[in-house]
């Protein structure tokens, strides 16, 4: 049978429970019939002069019948109208389903989603210490690391490169344009020169300059000769070119081989002065800013910034997929260390518990209406008849015990009342 939209799913287990409800109904109805038969026989025996006992039995049976019928009416009124009669306040579940859903939502909101209840419950649980003890187990740390790596890979895979590249490019460009870079470059250059960190760069330049001159001697001499005046003899230009070339080779060789060469000292002084100007000279700082803006405006620079995302994403995805990568190993070590600290440091545990309590209370207080509306809207979408069948199948068996108890208790109460009335009358 096809279930209506929004109804419960009525399973084979529910049908089995429904058969159990029917058996209990037969038993409860059977007791009513037994009480009725006993009452009829007791009244016949009393009229036939069987003795005082018949009155006691008739009174007990009569009260049992009343109790059974009253409880039958009460139980039946929950799910349907007794005997199909339009009696007020019957068929409560199908007719009051939406109101019950709203009441249930309000009850949950007031008693389960209040700030006091959430804080008290979380504080009693002690999530921080439990989480710490759980995380300090290597197997658990491995599991969390693996799941986090899988989530990271999935997130980076579904992101569109074009969107992320545009966002990254815009963010870097905006940050670079908003912040003056000259003072920072000056401080960095000042520290580098003070620590002689620039010496390796100067060494490399000297070596490369000397090697280039040796390999391109003809080009250097041709350039010198080409710049000579037209009225000078060619052999003079040649001799001058050779002389200039030899001096350049000698100069670069001396700079390469002499760490205390005067030219190197000049370079040091120039870099120190330039570092100071970058930090204090307005004209130098303004030139650097103009150069920065010109560079940022170039398409090649923007393409480089945007392409950095692809390189970073590839490295992160590869590292997340390799369980022996530095990323995975460091993440695992951090989890183990965090777990050990949370398990042993009450102050840290208290902070974690406080963060969790604040987060949970923010969620329940901010979205309490949305959470409770989930209950009320869901119940409102259930089909009334199917809901009634589902609830009756799950709780109807216990409700039939009310009818049975009503029959037995009613009979005992009727017997006690009859006996007391006879005792008072006698």
C-alpha cells in the first residue's frame, strides 16, 4: 500500500505490533464479556435465592463492567470516535495532531533547548576531558587525521579554480595596495646587511659577471669600439676596447676573490643607505609605491598571483592523500599532543568546555524557533489516519492493559463498596 506524503513509514514490524494490539484487545474485551456473564449469572442466582454471596459477586461483576467500559471509552477516544458517535473530545490524536505537535515543540524548546539546560548537561558530561582521553589514543588520532585529510581533499576538489583564483588575486592585490611596503622592505634589507646575508648574492653576481665577460669578450670590445668617435683611427679604438675589456675582467676578478674589496664596501654602504631611505625618505617611499602599483597592474603579475592557487591546491591535495607526508604527520602529532594536554590540564579542559557550552547555547538560543518548527512542521505534514495507526501499533498494547486493569480494579472496588454498604446496613 502506498503511504500518503508526509506519513510515517508503516513497516512489517509495525504490522506485527498491530497484531499484538489486536490480541490484547481480544483479551480485554473477553474480560468485559466474562464480567457481563458473571453479572447475569449472579443476578439470576440472587433472584433464585442462592444466598448472600450472589449479591457480592453481582456487585463485583457490575463494577468490573463499568470500569472496563469506562476505560474502553477512554482508550478508544485517543484514536477514534467510540462507536462512530460525534462525542466531544474524542478522536484526540487525529483531530488534535497539529496542536499536539505545537505543544510538543514548545515543550522541547522550553525544557531541552534552554541555555540553562544545555550548559548544565554539557558541564555534567565533561566533553573536554573525554575528548582529550579519546584523542590521545594513537588509533583515534589516526582516524581523525584520515577523515580530516579526506574532507580537505574533497573540499579542494569541488572548488572551482576560476572562482578561487579570482578571490585570491583580488584579496592579495587589495592587501598589497592598502599597505605601504617600502618601510618593511627597508627593515628587512637593514637586517640582511647587518647579518651580511647579502654577501652570497654579491659573490654570485661577481662570479657570473666575470664568467660572462670571459665568454663574451668580443661583444664587449665591439660595444666599446662602436661607441668611439668617428674621427679616431680604428686601431686606436681596438686598443682602447681591449684595454677596457681587460680592466673589466681584472676588476670583476678582484671583486670575486677579495672579500674586503673597496667596491664591496661601497655596495655595503649603498645597501645600508638605501635601507634607511626606504624607511625614512618620502621620495624613495613614493617611488616604491608607484613601482608597486605598476607591477600589480601588469597582467603577468595578476596571472602569477592567480596561478599560485593551483600550485598550492595541488601540493595540499597531494600531501593530504599521502599518509607519510609532513602535513599528515604534523596533524597527527598535533592531535596526540592536544589530546594529552586536554586529558591532563584542567585549565585547558575548562576552556574547551566553555567554548563548547558557548557554541551550543548560541545555536539553541539563536535557532530555537527553527529547531522546534522542525518538530511542528514535520508532525503537521503527517497523514492523520496513518499517524493514528502508527501510534496505536506502538503504544496500543500497553493501553489495553488499562482496560484490563480497569476491569479488575473496578470489580475489587465494587466488591469493597458493596461489602461496606452491607456492613453499615447490618
